[in-house]
C-alpha cells in the first residue's frame, strides 16, 4: 500500500512539474494522477496541501486549473467517500476507547518527524544499547543532513520550493492530525522519500568531482551496510507468521486460541485450514469475563497466541479464565513481531 502511494504521489508531482514548466499537458493527466493518489492511501492526501502551498509560493496563476483537476478527481472518486469516512471513524473510536491504539497506528509525538528521516536513512534497524545507537547515528545522520541542506540550498527556485513543500508539509499535517486521530507512523509517509533522495542527490552534485565520489561512496556504503544488517538479522524482520504456523503444525492435536474474535488473515494464509484455531473473544476489546467464549469444552492441550493482546484483552481475561478452568501454563515461545505463544495443559 505504502509503495503504491509513493508511486502515485511521484507520478502526480511529475505531472504538476510539467504543468508548472509550461509543457503542453492535457488536464486529463492531472485528473488521472489525482485519482491515482486518492485511490492509494488516505495519508497520501496530505500531498495536496503541499502542492497548494507550492503553487501559492511559485505560480499562483495555475491554482484555478489545479483546483478544477482536484475537484474533478474527488467527484470521480465520490463512491469511495463512505469507506474513507468509515476508516477515519474506526480510527477515532479506537483512539478514544483503546489507550494503546496510538502505539499501533501512530499517535502524536514530537520524536516522530526526526525518527521518520532517521528511518529513511537506516531503514528498520535499531540497537538495544541506545548510547551506542546514538553514537552510530550521529555521524551517519550528520552526513545526510549536510547533503540534504546543500541539495536544497543549491537547487533552483522551482526545485527548492517544490522539495521543501513535498518534504515538510505532509509530515507536519500528519503530526497535527495525530493529536486527535492517530495516523502518523514513519512508514505511512513513505511518499516523501523520493523528495528526500532527490535532495540528497542534489547535495552530492553540489561538490566537485572528487568530493562527489567520496560522498557517493559514503552514502552507498551506509545504505548497503544497513540493508545487509536488516536482511541477515531476523529480529528486524516483520511478523513471523510462517514460523508460528510451522511450529504449531508440529502440535496438531492442540487447539490454538487468538486474543481476538476470530483467527487472523496472516495466520490463515500460512495455515490454509490445516490447524484447529479460533478466536477466544466474543467482543473487541474484552471488558469483562462475559466477553470471553466458553472455554470449558476445549481440548486439554491449548496454545494461546497473545498477538496485540494489549489492545484486544488488556486485562488478560482469556488467560485468567484458563487458570480458573484448571489449565496450567507449561512453556512460552516467542515469535518475532507476533509475540508470545503460551502452552497450556489442563490438569487431570
């Protein structure tokens, strides 16, 4: 989804550039590129205020055409409005009723914008030792900040205003909105990454040939090393549902419970109905014991997957009910990104 939004915004910016430069362009292409953005991801909509600010500061006479194209695209995609409003409502309700929801969707935090640009540089890697982490990040980020500054500073007036609007406005809007509705996580504004890369590239080209090669090699090595660390360290990978299913397939006589009202799509994808699994909750989130299904008729061997338990069952009502029914926790296994899996066996 986020890669699609990045492609959509990049195409949209390219069309805007052609329009600003006075190239012969059928307005249909601008409308089509707007629709492409609207159909990708709603966080990508923040590129439109950025474009408005850019046009106000650079070429106001195009505002009428830009507004017309945007309104036409919105009219063409009006069928999506109920779905869009429904998504926003779900986010608002979840934020109001689930205190931990903001950690999943991305709540308001002053560290989010700096973290976004750090992640643009090093990707999804981190270090447990925060002092060492800061010590490594400082020289690495300093190189990119310097190149970013030089790139924007050396760009022509058109490029400078476009790049600043593209990089600054969307995350700023997302941060402000996240005060009320959690929408901002660094990977959700991936569509500003092309502007970041272009600015860094312009920064490299600012220098004479010898320094160009030095900075280019430095940037290449940083990205290569960060990519290799990510690729060869499973702890940085996303949810290990394949590993979970492979493990549970060796326990075929067991029942698998999820802290939700049903099984989860990534589990279903790998399990392909080969495993006996069900949701342990009647309602989401669980508020009292009545929101837990009847567990008395289950097998004596159970595996409880606590994926997102802090949101769905913060009081651990399922585990408490298993304890009441005479189940004893035998062991725990951890799967990266999925969480702990608790093995329960019923006492005879």
